[in-house]
């Protein structure tokens, strides 16, 4: 059964500007070390950072306002084949267990100006 759906669109230049302005302070507040390492291995890290930011926002929208969420409790990583998925940690993981949320479906896309993410959360019966 679907628990929630969230979508977010982010302007890539907005993330690029935030990183240039706030540097490590912004990166560490929003992303995990694993996410930062993955993105900076790319030719243009801002594309990957942007869609990860959008994924975090989409997940927050999918759960609603039931719990305050730290962005670093949401980690967007990739399987070996490149398919992205989300790990939840901390209080958010306990929330998922309590609500019986068992699956997180994630789709990411980006182009020159924008990144987009869609998240669907499912519960077990």
C-alpha cells in the first residue's frame, strides 16, 4: 500500500551557488560523506548533488509533517548498476519501522538547468 508520494525540482545553479558560498558547511549539513565522495568523483558534481538534494526533499514531502527530519539521515546512494536508492538512518529509520514503511522507490533525472526526484513510499500490510 502506498504511504506517500513526493516530488521535488531543484535548479542546479542554486546548489552550485550554495556550495561555492558556504563550502564544507553546506555540504556537511545536507549530505553524508558517502554522497559527497560519490558526487565529487563526477565530471560535474553539482548535477549529482542537486538530484540528491531533490531526493531528500521529495522523501520529506512523501512522509508529510509527521516528524522533523535531518537531511543527513537521508542518504542517496547507487547500486552497482547505477540505480539510485535511499538509506534512512537515525530517528527517520525508527519512524519508518513504526509506520511499517518497507519500500522506498526513487527516480532521479537532471539536465543542464534542473534536477528532479520522485519518491514513492510503500508499507507492508
